[in-house]
C-alpha cells in the first residue's frame, strides 16, 4: 500500500502532491489494478491533512480514469501507467543508482542532481523531436 507524504515548500498544492504520488506509484508498478488506496481517514491520520484535500485528490484520480470509488468499500486502482516490464525498470534503476552515486560522490546535492537530470531530459526530448520531424 502507498504511504503518502507532503513536501511543505514545493509550491505544489497538497492534493496534487497526492495525485502525483499515486501516478508515480502506477508508473513504477508499485500499485496495480485492483489495489486499494488508503482510506481518507487513514491518510488524514498518517499525514495530518484535511479530509477534503484527500477527497479532492481521489476525485481527480477518478476523473482521470485511474481509480474507482466504491461507496462503503474504498477507492481502487483501475489501470497502470507503467510502460515497460519490471525487469527493464529494474535494470534502468540499477543504472540510475550508479549514476546517482557518482553524482553524489562528486559533490552534487539533490537539487543540483534534479536540475541536471531535468535539463538533460528536456534537451534529449527536444533533440528526439527534431529527428522525428
């Protein structure tokens, strides 16, 4: 089961942080169709959040067709967002772990690593778009 957390100074609304965390878990196959999300009460207890915020996140996920709310039963995952097999993801995770260790070894902090990764990904996507047109 997913365990939510909130980052206070990201500028991202709390409900959207919950939505993003569910989507990330779906992309990584940590949540599968049929899995149940924590109840609103469980989330409120776990991270001290307003119940309406959790309801809003779950409604957004339902609107996107990712979950289904079953009154009196709970909220359940309808589909996955994973695009590759678990074995392929694990190989990529190992490669990425080596890269991250190297980045930390040379003194990059988490923000610098994130910036470098995002910038490189953006550059690569633009380059790929140029080659496909």
